[in-house]
C-alpha cells in the first residue's frame, strides 16, 4: 500500500450475535412452553432457586464469513439428580428442535450435540447435569 492508503476488505463487517443470550432465551421460552416455570441464566444466580438452568459459552469458532459455531454448555440444576436429569432432557429436546428457528432476532442454523447429559456434581451439593451443544448462528452487519 502507498502511504496514506487503507486496505479495503472485499467482505463487509459482520458482528456475531450474543450466543449466550440466544441460548438463555431459547431455553426460558422453551421450558415455559412445556409448562415449566424454570428459568435459564447466564451464570449461577446469587440466590439459587430450587431448580434452574445456566448457559455459558465455552468456545466455538466463526464458520465462513457470516456464521458463528458457538459451543454452549448447558447446566441443569435441581433438588435431586433425577429431577436435574429430567430438566436436562427437556433442555436437550429444546436445543435439538431449534434448527431453523429465530430466537432473539437471530437465525439458528444447525444444532449439534458435542456432549450429552452427564451427572457433574458441584461443590454446592446441589445436583447438576451438564451437556454441550454446537449452535450455528448467523451474524449481521452492524446497525
């Protein structure tokens, strides 16, 4: 480049969506649709309910120019391991049915299971089941 010139990208600027917000919204709405009052959070709440779900981004690369393949770890917490596993299975069904939907204004593409439900005890002694999904989300130009 000559001095004073800036490179021009042949591709437009694309911002990837907040994958955790998409996961939290997907699960809270999906659980409500199943008649559950369980809420999903982006972290363990300070005042723990008897039953809740957390969604955290634990990795995942960009895919092509406009897609993000977000790795989301979903943890289901309840009063017994059986109840936590039942909640995890509901979350699993919701994620696996999400392909092709739009959540929080974000189109969801392919959903894959990276790890199915697993009993993962926590130091709090509250039963927890963990599972991980790879969710393809479409990015968009900045507003």
